[in-house]
C-alpha cells in the first residue's frame, strides 16, 4: 500500500515541475518579446520624430511665402505651416513648441523654405524677419475695461467707438466666436454678464499689415492672444480647481489691484485663502465695475450695490472678469503664493500691505486711508 501510493505522488510532483518549467519559459519569452517590441517602438518613434522635425524637402528646396496673422496660437501656426507644406505635422509643431516652451512668435509675411528644420522655422518666426512692415501698430495696456479697449481701437483706426461696441456685443457674432475658440464657453452668456468678451481681449502690442483692419480681425487677434496664453498654461489649468473663465476673473482682479509682479502672486494667495474659507473677497475694483464707474475711492454706500460682480455682497468668484488681464496676472491666478495672509491693503504709492487678521487690517486701513483722500484732493486741484 505504501509503495503504490508513493508512485502517483512522485508522478504528480514531476508533472508540476514540468508545468513550472513551461510557465517560466513562457514568461521568459514573453518578457523578451515585450522588450523587443519596446526597442522596436522606440526606434520607430525616434525615426518618426526625427523625420517630422527635419526639413520637408532638403534635396529640392522651395521658398514659400507664408502669412502668420496677428495673435496666432501655436496650433493655428502649425496648421498654416502644414497646409503650406513647410512642416509634416501641424500637431507635432504644437507639441514641440510646448515641449520647448517656445513663445513670442511674430505676425507677418515670411519667406520660408522646405529645406528648413522645425527649429529653423521656429527661430525665424521668433526673430520676426518679415517681408512687410506693419501699416497699423497700437498697444492695449493691461487691466483695461472692454469699453476702454473699444475706445483705444476707435482712436487708432477709422472705426467709431459705437461701431466697435456694436461688434463686441453682437450676440450672433459672439456665438460664432464660441465655436471658434475653445476658451469661450457658455459662462460668457450668463444673463448678468455685462460684456461677454470682457477679460478675453488680450492686452498687448498689435501690428497689422492693413492700414484699417476690420473690427472683427482686431477682436479675433486679441482673443487669439488670450487663447495662446491659456494654451501655454494648459497644464496648470488642468490641475486647477477653477475653470478658465474663473481663472481669468481672478486674474482680472489681480491685475486691477497690483502694480508690481511680486504683489500679483501674494494677492492671488490671499484671494485663494479667502475662497477656501468661504469669505467674501471684498476687493474694491469689483465695486467699481459693478457701478460702471472708475472710482478713485470706494464709499461705504458704493459697497451696497446689488450686483453679482460686487464681492462685498456675494461670496465666491464674481460672475465674470472685471478687466482684461495680462499674462503675468493670469500666471499669478494659476500659481498663488502660499501665505497665511487673509487681507491686503494697497497704499496710494503702490505699496501693498498684508495682514493675517481683520484687526491688523483695520489698523492699516485707518493709518493710510488719508493718503487717498489727500491724493484725490491734489489731483482735483491740478485739474
């Protein structure tokens, strides 16, 4: 009985050992196969990327005239270059530009060659060696209201302010723009929004090849400027708890409050701290915007205006931007400085004082408030 039981047991052991050997061989060869596939994939990817980044045709180079419109995003430039046969992939151009953190492309007419690599083309577009000088050049400063931007456009072109405002508030045109720009969402169509495009008209220098470009082309150049900046900060936006519309709203507040770059990030930190604690933001520029007046000083009566823009009455981020912020303010809205401050006070001379408690903030307010009264009095006399 003992011997008859041992034989099947030995056979079972040998069978399991044999199966284990087979499994080890399968695993080994599978790993070898995956390794080889990985190597092959890397080699193919290397040659693909090298080919895409290289010249389209270096053996028989052709010079091609290409126009880069003002305010074009990397995506739009890539599409233009691909359509003109200057790069093999417009999508790869966009990813490569983002990977290398390239920016500052200049609008204009260029003579580019199919013998140029993608790096050559990027360098050319950044240097701005254009074939034609712009016919119209003007600058929109940071932090201006949409109405102020309309006034600047009217002053620099043959269009009247009323014509510019008519385009900027045309509902049908705005809906077309929503389809054209991914940054524009239904948020800008909310009932209490004063101007749908407020906050989206990028402040910058604009060069136009036409002496009197259409209002639409000017507006779209400015929208493309904001779209380009938001694309540059796409990673931060994806990680943010706030939408692009809310970030632009915070950036517009920061732009109106800060004069120095370092203050933008600290003020952003204060705003985030207040939002995290469900405190009202209580920033004066939102009151001015709610009233539709550029206030020198904010009175206690003005604080009571019933408007979704008024951060003294309503908790959270306002319904929309209160000005058109620049790149640094947008970056600050996405990258608030970590701080324990909950209050800030801007002095007449531009210095910003930060406090952790309301008592400290109130003392700061009482100490420096007269500077604004005296400043207003002085300016009134000078006028």
